[in-house]
């Protein structure tokens, strides 16, 4: 059944190339006043002014709803750790008392504490928990998320996470693209990073690939975790096996992860708080998207944020994502991320909205079907309770979303008609 949405005060289509946008192109939002969108078969059939769209012969046969507000492509959240057993409330309490990331790790917190909880968790509980979280994303206007492993760190637990993602994805309308992040930290039972990476490549990766449980492979390149050299070789091996490389880079220090990722063909480098010009140049040459995660910086109480303006000036596409995780970013609402990006990283509202939609899709290799509202694209969109699109970045602390549409179906509806 076709669906027609009319009454839109503003519509941002982000029409253009099926690729992430860079430089000045990141401000081109495809603005339409008094808009409408027509969908059928899970795809956009027409988008533009209400006058134009309602002339389409299909519009006369469609189920029509009128929703006042601002419509944009559904958010594409390209970096989450959405599978975890418990919130890290102990870490949070320590942080309020001034403990650093490294100090929390030394006291038994951090990633390894999440690992212990995930290893204990029953698969059915993990699936149920993820389905519940999926609903939170949908109600805030997100239609697609990337979901990482990395809190299992052994064969059985990492596979348990990926199987849970697959099972949950079949039971929710939220689209979830899985990433193998076994190289998140070295678990206590291993003597060092090299030994552990050999284990991942020989004992975990082959089954993940043979059972098609992941799309991407990621690694945390940072002092005390994995070196740039290890990251490069690991991502190359994952790439040869058929997974698309991604990398956590330059989060806590300038260490060389961005360049290693670019050399490995990483589709994105994420965090990048301490990236320098040489890193940005390497990413531009390598074609990597810069995925910035300001909600994490906010939650950690940091004064330093990634230099979004430097990436944009150098022609590197910038994406935004929540980094939803139990330790450093318990945030699933991309609307807050928009506000943080504008207030703390000096992105314009246009750049931030592009980063959360078409460029988020680009960071997942999905810009050909997600991230814009154009004929032939997947019918994923959200309508917000606003008169002007800039309000999505201006207001924070609440959910302005009224309606989420996924593949042409209404999956969240809080509109008052």
C-alpha cells in the first residue's frame, strides 16, 4: 500500500550524489517548503512540494496522512555499542569524583567490566534487551544503526553478540548493521595484543565470515590497546576475508590510527579527538569518512572535542553518531548529538544534519539506499515537531520526533492530527 505524507512545513531531502558529502556540499540540504513524500514498496516514489507530489497518479491511491513539522531522512547512526549487559554505574560514580579513563580501567572498570557481564548474560536476555533499545532509537527518529561486538572478547561471547544482533534485527523495524570489534581490548586471559589478535583471526573471524554474521571489522587503535602497525595488519586480514574495515582512532592521543585505517582502506575512522593535519590528509587520500562522537566527550566531561571544522575545510566528509555504550556514552538520541556538534564543534545546523543522515549512510557504505529522500531510495524518514529545521539542533534534552517511517511503514507515531 502506498503512503502519502503531506502538511510538512519543511522537507530536507539531501538530494544529490549517492555518496558522503564533503566541504561546502555538506551544507546542501535539498530544502523544500510545504513538502510532501510519497512512498510505495518500501521506496520513495516522489518527494517535493505538496503541489507537485499530489499530482502523481499514485498519490490518489495512497493512504494519506497529514503531519505538520520538519521532515528529514531517518538518522543513520553509524557507531554504536548497543549490545551490553549492564550500565557501568560504578565507572560513572568514579568519574564524578575525578577518575580518568585510565584510572577507571586500572581499578577494574572500563571495557573489561562490561566483558564479564556479557559473558554471563543468557542469549535470550541479550536479544530481548537489544529489541528494547531498538525501540528507543526508533522513537527518536533513527532508522538504522551500526552495532559493534567487543564486550565478549572470546569466541563464544563474540559470536553470541552477533547472533543476538541477527535475531533482534528480525524482530524489530530498526535496521542493524553488525561490526566485529573483537579487537576492542586484550582480555585478561591473554598475555598480550599480538597473541590475542592471532586468536581473533584464527578462531573468531573465520566463523563470522562463513556465517555472514558481520559486515564490518573494527579495532581500537590506542596506547595500551592495539598499535597502528597491529591495526593495519589486522584490518588488512579482515578485509581479505571480506569484512569492510573501520577503526577507532586518535581518541585519547595522537597515535597513528587514522593513517593506519586509511592505509587499510577503512570506510571510516571514528572519534578523532586528537587528529592532526597529517591524519586528515591521509584520510582524505584514503577516502575515509570522519565519524565524530561528541556525546561521548560530553559525558566524559571533556573540554576537548574533535575539530570538525578542520575535516570539513580539508574535504573529508564528516559523519555524526551517538557512540551509544554503557561506559562513555549512554545516549541513543541523535538529536542531542546534533546540538553538541553545533555548540561544541561549531558545525552549522546544515552540516550537522548532513552528518547524521547521508554521511552516516556513507560511513556504512549505504549512501546508495539510505540517508536522503529521493525517488528510488529506501523510504526511511522522520518528522519533527518544529517550524524550522534548525530547531532540531537548537533544542536539546527532549525528543522532538513525531513520526518515524522505515521502509515505507510507520514504526513510531506520536503525531497529534
